[in-house]
């Protein structure tokens, strides 16, 4: 998954402003980090997206 696709999905699910807040502030239990920390550490966006989907209710078209 490209980074642009990842952010598009985040913004579709959470809205533009809240997506950035979730990425910066919410620690995902399956990763042990926030989205921003995981991206900075080089974790694949597909892995991060799966962690987001596991933590938050997602519409089927975004999974």
C-alpha cells in the first residue's frame, strides 16, 4: 500500500483533521506505537493499516 493510499483511507474514515490526530496521539496496541511512530520506524503502511482496522470499526470498503 502506498503512503498516499494509506492517508486517503485514514482521512476517509476519520476526516482530514482527526486522521492526523489519531496518527499522532493514539497508541495502537498491536504495534505498540502510534501511526506516526510506526511510519518513522519504517513499518510498512499495510501493516499499520491492518493495526488501525483491528482497533477501530471500519466500513467494509476501507478494509
